[in-house]
C-alpha cells in the first residue's frame, strides 16, 4: 500500500494561480499552542492595511478563498468588516480559529457578513482552559461542541485540523472515527506533522551568513529527541484503520523529489458510514472543472452535500467506481438508503518544512499558505524569520557553522 506519485494527481496550483490566500490580520492570540510559528510582535493590523492585502491577493494570487488567520482572528475588533470586504470581492472568506472566542451570536454575524466556513484548530498540545492533559479522543467532545454550534447556524463549511506529535500519532484514528460519525456536518480533517529546530545542536544563519539567535523564534526548541512523523506514516495509519480511505492528490517538496508535503484525499459516505474515496480522476475533474467554470482552483467546497452525482466520475476513476459499487450493494441490502444524502469528507495531511543537512528547508511546492509581507508573497510559516532577521534562515548543525561562515567569507 506504499504511496506512488504516479498514481496520485499532482495539484496544479502555483504562486500566481492558487485557491488559497493566507491573510494574517493579527499576531495576538488568546491561547498558546505548542509549535506555533507566530509570536506577538505587532498586534492587530488596521482595516485599511488588511483591505490592501486582500486586493493584492485578488490581483496576484487568484484565490478561491481567503484563509483569515493570525494569531487568533476572531479577537480582531473588525473581523466582521474583514469578512464582509472579502465576500464583496467575490472570494470565499474562511476563518482559521481555535474557536475559544466563538459563540452563536458571533457565528450569526459572520454568516450574515458572507463567511463561507471555518477551519478549527484543536489538539492536545494547546494550552486550552479546562482541556489540559486531554487525549485527542477526549477532545472529540470539544470538537462536537463546536460542530453542533456551527451546524445549528447552518450553511457553513467546517474543517478541523490538529498538529501531529510523536506522542499523539497513534491517536489519529480516534479523530478520523469521530469525523466519520459526523458525515455531512464535518467537511474535512487536516493533520499537520510537527517540526522544530533545536538550539542545542543547530545554529541559524541569516543573509550574508551571519549567525543569529534561533531561540528568538517561537518554533524552535532547546532539544527534541523524538523522530518526526511523516505524511506517508500518517497516511498508512489512517489506511490501516479505515481501508475505504485513499489519497488522491498531492503537492511535493521544493528540495526532495520524494516529499509528500500536501497529501489530499476525500471519503464518500452517508450518515451510515463511508463507502470509499474519490480518486485521482475525480480530483483532476474537480480542479480542472472548477477552474474552467469559475476561473479558480478549488480548496474548499461551497457545500458538503454533494449528492449521488459524485458517482458520475466512476467511468474515469477506479477508486470512485469502488465507492459506487459499495454504495450500490448497501442500497440493495437497505433500499431505504437510496434516498439518503451522500457527502464528501476530505482528509488532508501536511508535512511541515523539513530541514536538510545543508541548511535548506524542504518547503511545500506551490505553497498554498503564502501570505503578504513587505509587498511580496512569502511562506506564512516562516514569516517570523522575515520579521526578526529580514529573510529566510539557513539552519545548520553547529559543527558546520564555522565551515559555512568561512565559505561565505571566501566567496
């Protein structure tokens, strides 16, 4: 069951034609998450500055949606105006939140302003009030609370993401199982593998190869002795526990040809469970078709209730054909299920930047989460390197520090 890139659809996204624009409206937050790559340095952006960035994205990014991020975007005092401006420009506003500040009244205001949906970050390594020292299975109760609140308002896309640590890797099936129990209400799950650089063994080199203090970055640690989890390992764990799951598309790395930086799949099912997954063919039809009809590639569906028409891609997609046959067998056994709604629930796996021995980072090729900084698009996960040191760092083993800096002086 090893992953093979030639059996997956390479997503056609690029810097200037990408479904996602990553808009950071604040670097303030109301909780702390381990591994967070943003630290409080400037506070809330003004509405005028945010509008300029949205128009920059519209011109240079061609997004289908704007991911409104932070910090915690829901604590920005003008979040309703921000959502409204994005919607007025014909782009889907999606809020990335920890949901701590979310309540029914704010939900209704956001929907009225044109909000398309939420991506909610909940995991067991957050410093979340009343939920400390909980497992991912325990946190399904909190995910359910948020799901019930969003579902009651209705018409909003809902995705949950979590960071995967070596200590929580084995708990991924607990989250997927909960997700399957909420087909039609939860529209996607995203698992992001944890990465860090250690100040104990590494040194940071900025432009001109001068040494910088890595400890100033929030996403470094003094030491880390565990083995990082990879995207293929997350895929295999899900596949082992849910045979009906399959990946369909990917983005590779900027350095390693073997990387799976974004691995995208989507299960097809009803309230009775999953029938199978979309395959490479369906993923390609969805991306190319959306671009042809709407002018943009697709990251978030406007609605999760797809219906039986999703099976129309079966002739071109052997994976979808298997799902169709599974649904048909289920209907033969239970004829009443012919009228049940069919849904798609995506599963995304993101492998964060991996440091190489020469100091480079293997980034996400055609990065979907590029953001605006100083008049240009940069990788959002490394923006604090720009804010603190003026650009990307090279992170090398301390034993190589003298060799690298001497080489720079010679050149």
